[in-house]
């Protein structure tokens, strides 16, 4: 970020994305159709795989580590999943720099903000998958239990 960006942005501000916390409405954009079942199953499998990988990372060296260290790592994993679930970074993709974000626009500071939001969106994506996988597998399991209980 340079002075050139800071001074020239005030004359022609570019669009900037936003960070939303605990949104009540789901991602729309389409005509309200629910996602295909196979896409839900694939997202659940990816989320459960990432959750298993995270738990493996936490409890891998359980005989060499203290209990406090394992609980600290587990707490960080849970915190990451909660943050990934409740925080949504939405950059404005029309203003992420030149060549699709590969080159910084030297005349705008707003593209730097959008690039940081894009980085945050990518960094939170595994946490979103883990949360989605856990919640959806719980709901699918509950539905199957009630269906076969009868």
C-alpha cells in the first residue's frame, strides 16, 4: 500500500467486499433450488475427512505430549471451526487487482482490501467444510435413525 493508492482512491473509490458474522440467510444467488443430493454427500464426506485429519493432527503424538498441549490443540481446532462457520468473508471479485488478482492495482487501495478478504475466504474454507460436514452428517444420521426406528 503506497501513498499513490491512498491519495487516488478518494477520487474514485472502488467496490469493497464485506465480512458478515452469523448471517441468518443462506447463500442465495440462484432461484431457490436446493442443492443436488450428491453434492451434499460429497461436501459431507470432504468435511468429515477434514475433521478426521484435524483430530489426527491433535491426537497424533498422544504418548509424547502432555494432556494440556493436546487440549490446547483441540481447543484451537474447535475455535477455527466455529470461526469458519460463523464468519463469512465476501470480497468483491470485480476489484481484486489486475489480471484476476495476480497483479496489484497501484492506483487503488480497495483492491488490497478485497485481496485480504479473498485470502480470509480461502483460509476459512476448510473450517466451513468441517462445520458443514459435522452438522449435515448429524442431521442425516438423525433422519435415518428416525426412519428406521419405526
